[in-house]
C-alpha cells in the first residue's frame, strides 16, 4: 500500500501570521500539531476529517463547517481518502469585523470550536469561487471574496450551530460585542502584525489605537483571552516555526530573527506552546 501523503507543519501559513489565505484542496494528514495566529474556517466539501484540538477532538463530514482559533496547537490527524475541504485563515483584524453572538467570539479565542451543518449548495459553489478570487491576483476580487466570506460567517448566528466542548473550561464569559472596542482591537492587531519582529510594548500598541495602555491591555484580554504580550509572542512563534523548518536552521539565529531578545526567552515561549524545545521541533521536522 502506498504511503499516505502528509503535511509538514511550518511550511506555509505559519510564517505569514498576518496574511489572509484561502484554500480549496485535498487536505493532508498532519504529522504533528501546528499553530498559526489566525482564526481558521474549514468547510468539508467531500469525505470526512478528524481534528485533534488543544482540549478536545472532533470529526466532521461533507457539508459541515467549523470555525476555530488557530493560535492553539491543532492537528488534522485522520481523513478519508476522498476528502476535500475549503476555507480560509482569517487574521484577527478580519475576525473582529464579524458580528457574532456575544459569547461565541470569546469561546473561540479560548479554545472552543464552532460547528454547523446548516449549509447548502451555495456554500459548495461560493467557497470554490472565493478561493479562485483570492488567488486571481486581482485585489478587487480578493477583497470581494473576503467580504462575502465574512458575511457568510455572520449568518451562522441565524442558524443552528454548536460549540465544542459545550461548556467553557476555566474561562470567564466574554463581553458583549461592541463596534468601537472591536475597531480598537483591530487597530492593535494591525500594528502588531506590522511590527511584531521589533521591540514593541503595550505603550506602542495602545498608541496605535489612540487609547490608554491600561485600557488597551484590559480590552485585548477581554476580547481575545490573551494578553498583548502573549499575542505578540504567538506571532513571533508562528514566524519562528516556519524558519525552523528550513534545512540547516540555526536556533539562535531563528530566535533573533523572530523578534526574541534572547535564546532563553525563545526557548521558554516555544516550549510552553509546542510542548517541546525549538531544537526538538526542528529535528522532528527534518526527518
């Protein structure tokens, strides 16, 4: 029996934490969990897939759609031979444009997966077209695809859906949706995406949104479940994950190129997220 093709985390989206990416293809089994600093939407076009998330597992079949925060380690560890899936990786600035139920955004950012089977033939057609538009090289088409996708995701609140796990694990309830708060978080996310490789702090980030640093820290934590520092580190670690997959990658150089001030800080942050050292991750990836 031929060996099943696989996906090696670190080769793609992880190194582009601020990019909006769409896809429509045959998924591949992932050799190990990965993470990326975007919210991920997957629509199962054909077949079935199985996900291993940070604190739960979930199986989806054709016609089901899911939405989850990619900043927590996750892995597609099994799938049917005929599986096809479509979807996108949404940077937080797009995610915070969504009008979702009050508790959903917070639950997603703290590890839950939203699942819905309230789909129809238009989803099969639209996901295919959105991917074509996003890859067309036409900026107007790409923007149109993003806007249509966001509207489609907002439609979730009018139809049946479920959150997995059903109850939150150790997290407080999210605050109600507020347009101004979301704009402020979006501005902070934009600034961080453009500057995460440099030495930035909460004062710089708050200034970009024209708000007080203490309010910025509180707002970001309530909205995302993360501190500003944790989000900056996540972007740096996503970038580092991709660099580590390059043959001959030097861990110290990766740490410096990813915006970490020291090797010890890099090792500590990487191990906390990945459950292994950067050196072990690199060795596992090049086998």
